[in-house]
């Protein structure tokens, strides 16, 4: 990419531990992404920057895109290592705010590389779709770290909504040069406040629909028992029921 300094995006958190092939590959990709278009980065170039063989890369990751998933897991771990620090006396929004700010802190050494990767995902919808699933998995653990429920149909909607909100937060963070990330924190607060209201509505709808789901399940189970009884009686009478002839 144009107008990038030679050292832009290189990790500031110290060298990758010796023997950590996966970590070295992740660092290499993020460094190269700070210097050129993501599409132009070859696996061989990543191997050269990471000082690993092509065989080592193949053992560690199945593809270049999979390295991004590895980076996401690195961020997950950085956040989850402090998972026991949550204050359950705080509200859910405040706890999630702290968790997501820790994730941004972990992303800071790789900011320039992430700037290019974000642009790449806008250029490649299929890659964006794959990364979306990676982010759903990551956000599941972010909610867990914040002590927020994420199971069932309502949880799936909550997770996808958080992934979309996270994308907007990262967009602001990438251009936020204010001391203390004032713009990012304001956007994060705004997004989580709006999300909190949406979740409350979703949970009320889920509670309302619960009896309907129970009735549907009971009707299905009754029908299934009747069908099973019909099959047993038909077999006992020496003939196959119509449904079993195909």
C-alpha cells in the first residue's frame, strides 16, 4: 500500500517465542499486510518473513486465509487470559465494554496490517463471509468472558449482531488518532447502548415465543409417536406400511 513506512504494522509486543511456528507465521502475515495488498502476499513470502519452510507452513495452516483465523484466536487468548477479572457487580454492557477494549489493546501492535486486511475483506465478499464465521466464534468467547448468555436462537442473533457492531467499532478505531482513543470509546459505548436495547427486545420476543415453541414441539412429538405406533402395528400384521415401501 502507498505511503506506508518501512516498519509500519510490525509487532511491538516483542519477538515470537522461539519454536512457535504458528505465531511466527501470523506475525509475518500481519507485517507483510502493512506493506502491500493482501492479495499480493504469497505463502512463500510469508514463509520467508517467518523464517519457516513451506512444509512448516502446511503443517501449521491449510491456507493464507486460515492464518487470519489463527490471529483471531491469538486475540481471543489475550482477552480470555484476563477473563477472571470481570466485575459481576457491573452491568452487562460495562463488562462487555471492558472485554472489547482489551481486544482492541491486543490489536494495537498490528494496526497497519489490520487496516489493509479490513480493506481486503471489503474487496472480497467470499473472504469476508469466511471471516464472519471466525468472528462469530470469537465473539461467542467475548460474551462468555463478559458473563453474557449466548445460547439458542436468540443467542445466535445476538452473536451476529455483535460481529456487525464490532466491524463498525474497528472502522472507527483504525482512524482514531485521539489520545486515549476517545472516538473509539464513544462509538463503542454508543453501539453497546443500542445493542443492549435491541437485546432486551429480542429476549422479550423470545420469552413470548417460548410457549408457542413448546406447543409445536409437543404436537410434533405426538405425531411422531402416532407414526411409530402405526409402523409397529403394520409390521405386526405382516404387511409394510405405505411409508416404508420407498
